[in-house]
C-alpha cells in the first residue's frame, strides 16, 4: 500500500511520522512525506529517511498570524493544497496519515478532496485546532489520552521499551531541559546539586545547547559532578540509567518516559499552545503515574518530598499503561 504521512513543525509531530514510516516500511508498504519548508521538517527528513520521496512546501502557521499575515498564510496553504493534490496523484497514494501541526493542512485537505481516507494521530491531551477541524472527516482518529480511541497508546521507538525496568529507590535523577534548555529545570537541578551529591544521588543533566555553558560553569563552581549534555541522541540509554526524571511534558518525551517505566516530575512549558503540556501531564497525575507542578511553585520542596518515596508502584503502572507496537497497529489498521 502507498501512504502519505504529513505534518510536523516540531519534533513531537515528526517523531510520530518517523515511527509510522518505520512501521510501514517494515510491513512492506511505501510512504512519502509532505511537510513544510518551515519548522524542523527538513532537519528530520531531507537528507536521510525511510520515505521513498519527501516534499517540503512553503507553508506557515495560520492561527498565530494577524491581519495581512493571516491572509498570506492562508494563501500559502491554498497553493500548497494544489501542489499536494499533484503529489498524491503522482504517487498513487491510497491513504494519508496526519501527525498534526500546521505542515499537515495542505496534504490533509488534498487527501479529502481526492476522496482518499484520512487518518489522524493527535499527540496531545488538548486537540490541535487543525485536528479538531479535520476530525469529523477522518476515517480514524487516534489519541493516547482518549478512552474511546480505537487504538490505545502512543507511537514510541522500540529502544525505550527494550531498556525499560521497574524503579524503586532513587539513586540517579535525570534533568531534561530540552534541546533549547528549560531554565526553570536547569535552575532546579543547580539548586539541588549539593544536596543530591551529599545524599549519594547521581545527576544526569541535558541542559540544552542554549544554556549549556552557564550550567556547566555553575556545576564547576559548586564542585558537583554531573553527567552534563547540551544535546544527545542517546536519550533511551540515559533514561534507562535514571530512577526519576524532571522534565517538560511534551507528548513524545512524556510517553518515552512511560515506555521506559521512568516516573517523572513534570514542569510544563507555560507558553505552550492551549497549555497542552500541562494537560498532557495532568493525565499522568490523574492516573497516579507521576507528578506535575507549575514553574512558579516551590519546585525544590516538591522534589525533596519525592526523593524518599518508593517508586515501584508508579513505575510498574507506567509500564502497564504503555503499549508496544502502536505505530505498527496504526499502519495495519489503515491497511484494513
């Protein structure tokens, strides 16, 4: 079967696209990608991927634009819509999977205009505006947060499942500041560094490229040993060595932690659209799988209260919540 996978803009959307193309190719299908010149789409797939063909169209987000900017964004989407129709026809695409983000609009609408089935994956607990608009016209709408979703779970790379284990005592903490560096998380790590070292708790810290030098200097001044990274592609290996994570709650990271059985204190990015990171983490808290606190709360006291806790029940529950082979199930469902 020939698929189109579309969407992106941010890493969270694109990691789902990566998981889906891997599942499609492993099952003997072909997939093309239609994304945007903007965002991170080209960074992920332009030079190397499992897609047979990749296309990057000139589009930008519409919702965050005003006045003339909004009209220009709509014009770009319309132009990309006609380009997408040509691409879909050229490759005889039989179904499209949208992973969300503004990049998904042209190919999703083009798919519907050609009367081909559209499948959607919603990565966040709060539905994106495009996904909400397209949902009534889709053949299937998949969400890890929706009890009524026909496929439960979130597409996560198998490496996070392979290195999974049950945690109990906290011997190592991983602080995840993200690729750009979350200052609130980095500052929390630094404020706790001396205390963690005295307690014999090791620190793994991904501080982000933007904040790396500052964090490195402060660890040196504190005379605290920390395994420090600006950015790393070895996240599954680092997570597997940790017993507790302190992290933002973007969907991909959240479900990777779940797949690994690693409990976390989530500190949502306060400026995320529709506050979706908070709602992602709220889902975890409501199911007694972890913790979530806002940036402006007393994060140090909260983390100190977590340190003596036995994490076994939460860790086991995380592993039970995670579903393996979700991307494979999504592709097989689309094939019918």
